[in-house]
């Protein structure tokens, strides 16, 4: 009988793209396995998954953390409806495995899978797990984590440290730089799948300082939708060679070309950067839960693979100086590239794929779905 896997989660690229990486790895090894995704209509998955050729089921779901008054009330209202949608979808699909990769839809779908006694795998991307995954780890059959520091938050017998899943195109052999500096010096600016306003503002301010190098530099900038028109206009007036777009589809290709990456410090972004062996200027999102992005960035900064710049310290002159310093020191840049590549974990997706296969084949004992302890635990969550 044909095996079926449902991957739940998304919302942002940090959650979605690890799921896509896993789905592609599974399909590459066994085309007969049927894979479906569950997400929300407003998440990035609604735009990306149709292009990737995967089925998407959308459910009603929204986060509670940080919401106030009406927003929090609306999120609570969506929970029962999303739970019913999740249950109906799983009953209809009858999957052999559910994989939760984080995001609003992951919690409801995974909880529904537990009720229906479907094997569950959770993948945690960040060094400090969110509250939902801490709960779900109690009922999951297996938990894969990207950082060894996050293993302590889950039952010890369930956890495997795999690294963060990234797509195969990020895991190609490293290209060694030719003698001398690449021409032109290519800067890739990313603010996450929805852009980052503070990075966009700083880059617009930096253009004047970078103008004297306009013969030697090219900037590719992902702005997000809201700032796109303003940022594009500033670049056109600067005279600098540039590509400005709301969203970059071929980001792996842009990484390959880049001399320097300016970005947030989400776990998936850092996994991609280090897999490619790129040097980065990391500007952690200041409102990330448990300040996990700053902790992520500190790992690269300590390994001399990137530069940490706090969001509150960010300015046009500050970011321009980082770019100009990198341009002036090609040998130093080359050393940092080697450090970055050494940090890369290019077999994480395969490790998680193997866990999926073990669960499908029954090689991993189930966690005793619907046991008394678990029933009591779920009651306590609500």
C-alpha cells in the first residue's frame, strides 16, 4: 500500500523551507510516497507550495503569543474550527506519519494526529523551542532538533540532534575563490521571507557611502512587499548596480554568487549560509521569542564566520562600513568563508528523512498514544 506523509506548518520561510527540503529528499528516494502539506492561507506556503508541486490543505489557525484583546480573541475562535478541519483532513487522508515543522498550523494538526494514533515526528529549528513544540514534544514519537542546546527541552529518549533541514541545492561542493577578489563584489541582502524594515532603511542610508564603489559592487536586495517601491526608487537614484525584488525565488543561486550576505539570524537562514560557506553580517530580529536569533548569531560570530550587529545599533554608516571592510580584505573574507563552511551541516535533511523511514517501517517504538499520562498532560495544556 502506498505510504502517505503529512507535513504540518509554515507561515514563514524558516518553518516552511525545512519541510520542503524534507519532502524533496523523501520523494527523491521513493517517488511512491504521497506527501501533503497543511498550512494557512496567509502563510508563505500558499504562494510557494503550488510552485513546488506539493498539495496544500489550509486550515484556520493563528498565534496567541503577543496578541492583545480582539486579536487574541480571534485566535482563540479559530482553534476549534482549525481542530475540526485537521481531524477531518487526517481521517480522509489516513497518513502513515505526520511531521510538524513549526508554525501556526503545526500545533493543531499534530495534536489531531495524536488523538488519531498517527505516528508523529517534530522538527525544532531553533536553539530555544517555542511553547507549542515543547508541548508537542511530550506526545510525539520522535523529536529532531537543529541545536544540541535544545535537546534538554524534550524527553531524552525521543531526541536526535540532526541539524536544520535545508534543500539539496544549498549543499553543493564549496566553490573556492579564484586568486584575488571576485568582481564585482556581490552583496545579498535578505530580511526574511517578508523583508525587514530596519535592514531596508539601513541599506537605503548606506547607498551614499557605497556610491564611490559603484564600479566594483552589485547589490541584490529582497525587500518584502511593503517596502519594495520605496527601496527600489532609492536604488535607482543611487547609480549602483542592483537587483531589488520583494521576494527571491532562486535564493540558492543568489547565495552561490554572493560575496557577503546581510540578513536576519533565523535558524534556517544560518543553516543555508553555512552550508554554502558564505560570510554574513547578522542582524538578529530583536523581538524573536527568547531572543533566540541573537543566540544563533553569536555562534557564527564566535567562530569568526560572520559579524553580529544588533538591530538597535544598525544604521546606514554601520552597514556600509561592514561592506567596505569586507571588500578591502579579500584574504580575511576567504578565511571567514572557510570557517562558515566548516560550521555547515549538509546532511541534516538526510538524517531526518531516515527517521521518517524508521517511523514508517515501525523501527521506532511508538510513544503509547492515548496513554493515561498523555491524556492528563493534554488536559493540563488547556
